[in-house]
């Protein structure tokens, strides 16, 4: 069950390098070289080289981000961790997905133009180009549904063929007659026609804005980080190697093309046209096949990226839930079908330069927010383990952000207007969905208010304020919870008329004293008195008479004497297994903006995640879910523990909420590590699951819980999830056979 919505790690280093390299060395260089020449002339070479060099600052940032958060989703994940699950992360994830979808369409159109080298009739027929493009998209929809391993292996084969073809083109262009010549490249003896530096800089930047989609291979690697083996090592290597190869090949290819023919401006087949001049028909055949393969690798990479982004958006609840459904191969097949369908519709645009500007603009928007998120994450989590740390921080992300802004400034106006319209449409969808969800929850609340209960027994000692306050917040997070303040009295007192009148006044006073918390949270509250030979007997009897108690909430006494009596009262309640139990050790709670949840993977710690998420909603607070692991774990084991922690949260909440941060802490003493964490950062509350063993002995809820409670100055809410005795026995047997579950 834990793996239901978690993708499988199955891409090795060569596959990931080719995913970034071959996927980027695809249709872009084949169909955009001529368009770049039309904008900048010979200076297009400088535009390609400068764009590649500037990309290294962004790629370095992605090395840190992707290894710190090695999960699918890429930029959306980083923005969500930095600023929470809100409109910003939604817009970034959605735009990233749409940009990849447009690049899929652009690559499919590029594939069709490459095919037209062998079938010239296609080039003169818009319908023919479109039909071939759609066929290519359908092919990769099928391959992606069959499984990412098949796609990864195919990518390696296609990537090697593509690199060999480019090597032939570059060597042949520089060495063969009728190939590259300086006179052809620079007929006037200069790269720029103007002497105005500002004009020349503008031309370079406009060209970069046109071609920047050609450099997004590293972003594709980050998007698919959840499927990469040994991500802490393989992701940085793959990103830097692939980008280096891309820059070298692009610069040399466009140099050969422009130095071979002065008549390629605006052509979608510039590479095949020029190779025919120095290698004849065999060369045109080789590069034609390479163009087809390059376009196919681009379709492959961009579709893989778009589907994983839509999967993440769906898994996080931002897009319709059906898009996160996985098939037997553990791939999001419905997301693949959806992206394929949209890509097919987009191919109808046909205009290569327009599609390129839209794709580049979308990617630049995403990259800008990713760079800024890294600055926030460094400040927000200074002690977070980062397998790769970007050099020269914060200069590197600042330079990368400026690059994105400057290139966006020089993008095509029509493409920017279109991109703005897409962002506006996403914003409308986001707020409309938010409003609809809010209305539905309110409607459910009005239809069946207070069906289930949070039961708070009134204890003799003072200090119930924060217990009731927390109970009201938990009830508020659900659509059908009320609060019951329960008073247990001796049976003889219940029979005495004067005593009953006194109890009624006491109950009214208690309700008046604490009703403000229910009013603040819009939660129904009432008080009730029951009789019982002991507090435990009265509470158990009440729960047996009404099985709708969802949580039984106590105040944990501070004094050791009171604690011993309290343990004796609570133990039979816990052993009855009739309801979830929570105990608040109150050291003062002013707000609930920062909540810590230690997770060992046990049954009760998973329940703690649910309660903490409910409590954080009231103050729009954040929840830090931490897992303590051995100090001597290597990077791969560390990453596996992070993946397991993600699985736990996803299984409990069906997503990783934007206000929830997941961390791994190294330490051989879990209690000591948790206490140290509360000293490094100020928390308002610790929500911790009870020990899973028998509920008796010196530590009713476990030694670790007791040490944390005594060792920290933060209030502690200990929770224990109810289950039958038979279920407890069965779960312990399963856990004994598989300690990780």
C-alpha cells in the first residue's frame, strides 16, 4: 500500500544522461538553427554559446535542489517546500507541465519536418506534417504507458545514434570540401552588422529567448528525480555532463551550418540542407535519420517530464485525482493519455517559432521561481542535509534569476501575451476550485453537524484551557465533529438531588468558561455528566454507549504524584481500544504555527501526522515531519529513508501538503535527536505517536515519549490510535517479519 502512489527508481546514470542530453539535442537544433540565423545572422553562434554558459548557473541550482528533494515534480516541489502549497507552487507546476507539453508538440512537428527530407511531399502539406507529428506522439504515449524502463533503454540507444550523427556532421563540415569556410560565415568580416553595443546585445538576447527551450535537459532530469537510481550521485553528474555535451554540440553544429551556407535563414531543415553540400546524399540521409531520432528523443523526454509533473499536481490535490492513478508498471497512465491528447491538439498550431517562444517563456518562468526558491530554502532550513551544495551562494542563484528575467524581457510579445493568458486561466481555475471545495465542506457540515465527537474528560486539576483549545481545532478541521466536555461522578453523588443540582451548575460554569474556543473554531460544544465507579469506568461506559467518539483528549498532569494516579486511570481506557487517545503535556501554547512530528514509521506515529496536519490548518501553520536515522548511513540509504518518509505521509494524507516539510535527522539516540531539534528551532507543539508495545510498566506510552516530554521545553501531544487486540497482534507479527513497515 505504501507504494501505491510512489514511482519506482529504475533509471541508471547512462539513461539519465541520455534523458537530458539526447532529449535536448533533439528537434530544437534541427528546426531552430535556421530561425536563429534569421534573427541574429552569424551572431547566432554567440547567442547559442552564451545561452549555454548562462545555463550552468541554473543547472548548478538544480543539482542542489534535485538532490535535496529527489522526488518527481521538479520545480513545483522546490517552490512548494519554500513557500508552501499555494497558488505560487500551483502556477509553477502547471506552467512547467504546459511548457513540457508544448515542447512535446514542437518536437513532434520537428520530427515531421525531418521525415519530409525523405518525403518532400510532406513539406508542402500542412496536413501531412500534422499527421506524422500526431503519429509520433501516439507512439510515445504507448511506450510510456508500457513502462519507463523501456523508455529509458530506448533513450540510450537513440542518444548514442544521435551523438554519432552529430560527430559525423561536425567533422565532415570542418574537413570536407564545400564545408565550413570563414568567408561564408562572415561575408562582411564581422559577426554583427551594427556598431551599437545595445542593439547587438538585444539581438543576442532575442535569439536566446527563441532558442532557450533547447537547453532544458537538466530540468527534465530534475522532473524525473523520483525514478533515478542513487539520485544523490547520479543527478548532479547527469545534469552537468548532459549540459556540457549540449553546449559543445550546439555551438559546433550551428557554426558548421552557418559557415557552410549563407541561405539557411528561416529554414526548418538547415542541418540536412547543409550536410548535403559537403557529404552529398549519404550525408543528408544520415542527418535526416538523426533529425528523426533527435526529434523522437525530445518527444520522449518532454512527454516523460510533462506526465510526471501532471502526476505530482494530481497527487498533491491541485489537479484532478485520476491523473495520479498508476498501472501495473507503476506509471501514471491516465496522465500520459491526458498529456498525449493535449500535445496532439497543440500540434495544430504548427508555427515553429511561436511554439518555441511559448515553450522557452514557460520554462524561464519556472526556472526563475526555482532559483528564487533555493535562496528561501537555504534561509528557511540552514541545517537541512544537502548532498550537493551550489558554489558561490547566493551569487549563483541571483545570477540565474537575472538571466531568466532578462531573457523573458526579450521574448516574443505574442508568446508572452499567450503565456500570460495561460497563467490567468490557471489562476481562475485555482481560486474557483478552492471556492468550490470550501463550499462543499461547509455544505457537508450543515447537513450533518456534530455527528462524531471529540471527548474531553474534565479533570480535577486546573489547566484544561489548552486541551479544549486543541480539541476545538481538531474538530474544526473535520466537517462533522463536535466537542463533548465529560464529567465523571461517583454513582452515589449522582443519586443525591442537591449534589445533582450542584453538578448541573458546575457543568454550566465549565461550558461557559470554555465555550469561547468552540465559537472561535465554529464547532458545536456541549457538556455531559456520567456516573462511574472510577473515571476510567465512566469514560469506558460512555464510549460503549456511543461509538462515535473519534478522539479522547486528556491533560497530562505535571506532578509525578498526579501522573502515577493518572496512569492508573488511563491504562484501562487505552487497553480497551475503543477510541483514539491523546494526552497533552502542556508547557504553554500561544499559537500553533510550527508543529514537529517525529516519525519512526509505527502505527501511532502515522496517526500523529494526521492530527498535526489538522491542527496546523487553524493558524496556517507548518508541520515538520522528521525521521531519525543512524549516523553512519551512506547517501543512498539516506535517500531511501527520505523516500520511505514520503511514502508514509502520502499514504496517510493522500498527498504531501504544501505546509508540510519532511526532514531526515542523523543520530543514534532518537530521543536526544528530537530534543536537539526542538532547541535548534522554536516549535509550538510536538505531536508524537505512542510506543506500540503493551501499555503498562514505568512508561505507559514508551520510554522515548517520556524522555522527549521531560527533555524539551515545548508542549507535547502524545497520541495513540485505537485498534482491536487481534489487529494489534497481527500488526506486530507483520512488523516483526518486516521491520521497515
